[in-house]
C-alpha cells in the first residue's frame, strides 16, 4: 500500500509540470476512480451504518457516497499538495473570513475532521502564517508520507506521543505561532466534559480551553467543507477566553460546531471511524 502511494506521488510530481487545469483534472480523476472503487467495499457499508447512528432520519446511502468522494479528493490533495504552487492552491481552496486571523499574535485554530482539514492548515501556513500542528502520529510509513505534505508549506508538527503537548503549545503561542488542533476525537484520553451534541451526551476535550485561558491567546474555529469542487475554509471570529466567560464561550463554540456538522454531515470524516462514532453515541 505504502509503495503504491509513493509511486502515485512520483507520478503526480511529473503531472504537476503540466498546465494547472490539466494537473488538477488528473488529480481529481484519480480521486474519482478511488472513490468509485471504495463504494463497492465494506467501507461504504460501515460509513452508512455510522451515519445512521448519528442521523437516523438521513439518507445514509446518499450521504455515504458524497462522503467517500469527498474523502478521496482530500487524500489525493494531501498527496499532491507538495507540488502545488499559488495557482493550484487558488483553484483548490477558497477562504471565508480570512481577516479573522490575527497578525503577529499567537492563536489556537480549532478544527474538526471536516472537509480537507489537513489542507486548510497547510494553506494557512502557505499564506505566511507560522503554524504548529498538534497531532497524534504512530510510527507508521503512512504518517511519514502525510507529514511531508503537512509541512510542505512551512508548518511545524508536534506529536503528542513524543512531546509534552501542553508545554510545546505554550511555547509556540508565546512565539506568536498559530496552533492547529482538532476537537472532535480523543476526548476521553484527555481533559473533557460531557455536553449535548447532535442529540447525544458527547465527551468534548477541554485542554485547548485551558490553554487559551492561560495564554490569553484567542480561539478561532476553522471549519472546512467541500462545495462546487472547492475546499471552502471558513474562519470564524476570534474568542478570547477568561475565567468569567469560559463556560459560555465553550458552549458557544460547541454549538457552532454542532450547527456546522448538521449542515455538512457528508464532510465529517468521523463517520469513517466506527470506534469514535460508537463512542460518541454511547455504544
């Protein structure tokens, strides 16, 4: 598998010497082939089952098909982004609310596993912002390949399995970096609270909340979804967390996240993870 991915990446290294539209068309064609194959595998059935657990009234077959196509596009984009220039990025990514990113100040960019969240962090670092991505990466060739893409536009990585995440994040914020972190998995392995989310009592991580309060740096929700062939990256207004407003801001951010998922369930990569989906609904 890993050998095939490296071979595919080498192929695209050559393809991206072609005109921008031709290179992107080739990338998207391969993504469509991958998605079409995946629709005939057990992955499709699993995703439908997970969707039904969270959205029992939804058309799980249709949503699963869209999600698989979205995920396939995201995988191919992550594989090819080291070869992107400014023109490729312009035709792949659209920012909404870019002015909400502060200049010369550290901030916590809070994301979900939606759309091509990986590309959103890469694209922001490509704009010249200093980005530190918090992640959990096993020693696996797949992670090694993905990490080359994550850092291709200048972002740095902090692996929580190798580094004290809290200390590393504090240092990065002090040095006026953006911290990119995901809020919708791994809550039970860290500080968390249980809140109403999509009709279930869901454990929600709170480590980032404490970090924001102690550092004085704002929290900025950054959500990605796919529309009209583009990755739409929506950057919300910053929220500064204090002892007095902590609970209110926390609940507001959870509600913003919940509304986003309700509007874009076909973009939530959570549904490819059966363990996390079942844990979310209490099974």
